[in-house]
C-alpha cells in the first residue's frame, strides 16, 4: 500500500513538473510581437544609400528610429582605419531612455544595408538563436587578427563578430554598452569583439553570432556565397554555403558595388513578375509646368577628337523637346576640324539659348580641365539645377531624353546608349578588382531589353544628367575627372562612388547609340560620306532617301520606260555632298576620247566626269551598290543576282558651254545606275535620258532618284541637252 502511494505521488509530481516546464517552454517560444521591435540606425547625413535602406524598411513596415541626424560624423572612415565609436555613444544614449524589459532592438548600419524580409521572420529567427543578443557573423576577423584564437569555435559556420548589425533585448544591450567611454573615432568593432571573446561577459549578456547567416548576411569575404533568389514576386539573397535566406543584407567594407547590385532587386525593386516597381517613385513631373518654370539646365558638349556627323549632332540638339530659354550651352571643342561646325551652329541658333560659353582649340585646355570647368559653370550659377553632359559622338535619337531623365529625379542618371550589333553600352554592370570593366550577371539582359528599369551601376560615360545640388555639395571637388592612374571617365565614376552618390542608367526608353570614331579621316570636304563601313546606320540615315524602305514594302518603284526602273535612293544631303565633294576635288576630265584613267586609255563615249576612285571612294561606292541597289536589281530582274562589281563609277557634269549632252550609246555593263544629283528647274534646264529603241524619254529626273536599266543590246540611249545651269548625275556600270 505504501509502495502504491509512493508511486502515485511520484507520478503526480512528474506530471506537475512536466506541465510546469512545458508552460515555461511555451512562454519562451511564444512569438515576440512585432510592435516590440525597434530598429535603431545612425545616419548623420541622408545619403542615397540611406534612402534605399528606408525604402526597404518601409516595404516591410519596420519601425525605424534614426540617431545622430544633424551631427557631424566623427566616427572615421570604414574603408581605411577602424572607427565607429560615435555609433556606440549614440546607441548607449538611446538605450538609457528605454524602460521596457521586453523591448527588442535591432541596431544596424543603413548606408549599405537592405532588408530582404520583414519583422516577423527576423524575430522568429532571433528567438530560434536562443540567446539574448545575436551579432552578425564575419568570415574575416577585423581589426585585430591577433584575437582570432580567442573567438569561440562552432562545428560549422562563421566564427567572427560583425558590429554592423546585431539584435537583442534592450536590458542586455544596455549591459553590453554600459562600459563604453571611448571616443567617437575609436573602433566599435573592437569594443564589441572584446566583450564577445570575454567568456564571462559573453555568458552574462548571453551573446552569440549568427554563424550561418540566418538573420544577417555580411558580404565582405562572402561574395561567392550569395546569389539572388527570385520567388513569387519578391527577391531574396540566398547563402548557398549554408542554404539560408538572411533577413538583412549588409555591404560592409569594400562591397558597396555588390550591395548596389543586389539592391537593384532586393526586396522587390525589380522582379520577373512586376518588372521595375520603383521606377515611378519620387519622380519630378514636368508635364504640368509652364515652360518658363522648367528647371534650368546647362548642357555640356564635349568634342575631343575628329568625329563623324557633327552637323547631325547639332541638328538633333536643336530638336530636343525642352525650352531653349531654359538651356545654357557649354561647348568644349578640342578639334580644329570642327570649328566650322560649331561656329555655323552658333551663328544660326546661338541666340535661341539663354547663354553660350565656348572653349575652342586655340585655348589649349585639355579634356580633363574642360569637364571640370563645365561642372563649374553649373556650380557657379545659382539657378542651375542640372548639368547634362554629352559627348559629340552620342547619337541622341530620343528628343524627349532630357525631360525623361529629369523626371526620374536621380542624383546622376544616364540614358543607355548602344553600339549597333554589339553588346557595348555606356555603362558597366560591375568592376574588376583593379577597377576596370567586368560583366555583371544581368548586363546582357539589360542591354537586350529583357530587364527594363533604372539600374544602380558603378560606371557611366558619354552622356548623363547630374543634379546641380549634387555638384554643389557632395561633388563640389574641382578635380573630379583627375587621377594619376585612371582615365578621366573612370576617375569621375571612382570619385562619385567614393562620395556615396549613386549613378543610375535607364533602359526604360530607346535613347540612341554611339558613333565609332575609329579611322575617321578629315582629308575630304564631306568626310561623313566615307562612313558607310564604320557607322553604316548613321550613314544610311544621313544619305539614303527616307522612302527607300517603301520600295520593297509598298512597291514604291516606277517604270517610265520598258525595263527601266525609277526609285528613290539618295537624300538631298547625299546629292549635295557628292556634287560638292567632286567640285572641291576639281579635277574634271577633258571630255576627250583619250582617257588614261581607264584600261586601254581610250573612251568611245567620253563625258566630263570624275571617277569615284579619284577621290578614293570606290570601296564605299561598291558597298553602297551592294547594300542598296543590288536588292532592287534582284527584285526587278528576277533570277539575276549581282555582287555589284563595277569598272566605272563616276559623277558626270553637263553644262551648255562645256558638254551639254551625250550621243547615243550602249553602256559597258549588265545594268546601269544613273542617279540625279540635282533638280531640274532650280539647278538647270533641259537634260534627261532617251531610250531610242522605245522612243521613251525621262525628261524631268527627280533629285536623289535612280534610273536602273540594262546596259547592253536593248537599251541604246542618249543624254538629252542641258540648256541652262549645271546638271550632275552619278553613273555606275555594274557587272561589266
């Protein structure tokens, strides 16, 4: 009976103790209410990184309290010597005011931090750590490597404490910082490390480190561990070494570029489902403004080398959809060859702008100094709100570019421009270890338009918009483009990054492209004519008739005589340039039968002409025939295929007192191209071509239109008399 009572009592006590401890366990594992969490961060200055931090915090509804606003930062430079003591002082002061025993405080850096998830997940993982204070963990020990052996060991994971982020109960954090008496520029990292490696203090305060990056991901020393994870309309950073999804990502130390890259996506800046979710935030709309209220912009134009299509550049500048009386021009021209282009533009249009400043080649100012001077023009103008820097080789096709960039309201933003047929652009997605180009994972997708948005990048060039307020504050240094080791564009971007200013590139619109300046010669009158190889798209836009594409699409081709086809091919500019180039060369033939320029030295049907090879234009002309004439030939003469070879291609001049006409003849060709280079009526009277077999004449050739006809046997023809003025035609005997 006694044994039975003892057994019952034992069972009763066992059940009671089990229930008691279960209750305690349940109390410990009960979720911490989200309203018990307070995020503290130090930000003495509102930087681009800080604004990014706040945006990610707002996305998850974190409660943020910012310490140190308005204070001067005296905590040192993290990239060189240890520092950060100012943060500890501010934290200690804030904690002293907290009375709640169950308050949970997250103390985190902000300039280089983004939240990847919300308070609920953070608090859950904090509880699961089963410590009162949890620090972020590092792969590398810093600043005192001699303390390595004193750090506790883990079977797996990172051993070393990182002071850039920790979470804990307010009373425990108070105890941890109670002994701080250091100076603002002393090391917070060393202070917390010494507490952590002291076994008694570590136990008393109940500290551990987040050794598998479940709460915090420090990027320094861990770049190979971190990848982006896209899931259900959000983006996380995944640690592939530990297969964890950290709540907070910190670009500590020299990993600012990497946090900028991750911040382009995390937590939801860009996803495959939504595209860019932040592109339309905090914009500066211009649509409702009077033109007189548009922000004043200084446009800096930089001509540093001989460049094709400079005249076209200025034509596009005129077409920018922005009030010209709200624009000031700063033009730097280092190249004497382009002085005529600049002076012509300013003579015709300079007075349309609010002000113009020109630095010419005679002033012998180098390109680095010129860009710094350009910035100073804006800095010294109290009304200047933006500086729009553009190199003359930029082909800005979008007339709304300036307005689009201003409305994005970023400190520095570049329109993405490309090079046709290549992956080249005016931005870099990443940098190599030595500061040069490296390809980011998303670079190709951005260039090809598979990912569209505005992108925080480490390097931009050739064309960008910078806020005047940024030039007057963060970027007020007068030598932003100077470096002993880097090119000016790289030096500028390096200095911008060092100031914590973000640079963005936008591919939300088609903006334009960049010209190749390689092999550009300045020995001709109209050097752009020779650009059909280097810049074929720009050559086509300048010189090929606007209706050329309609020949195939809309069958825009006429048949004025049997097997004679008439179609648009050249712009007026092309015609004028060819004529002016030949007149500038000036070595017209005498029109006699003896002609040493051709094989055999004898011409049966001579004309007053200049051959394309005399002006070194035969390769370019053959390319023109192959690209633009051959497709028409093959369309209109089915079954015939041409490689557009020619023995003779030349510009003919007809004048009443020189050679007014050409007697009947066959051409030494399979087919002939005859392009009218000027206009009957305004330039000359008479002229035209008559096909005798068909008694059919074309007596009013259209400028820029080509006649194409068979050369031998069937199309015996003559040039009709020019009775007044001067008539020019470009003739090619194709496939002789």
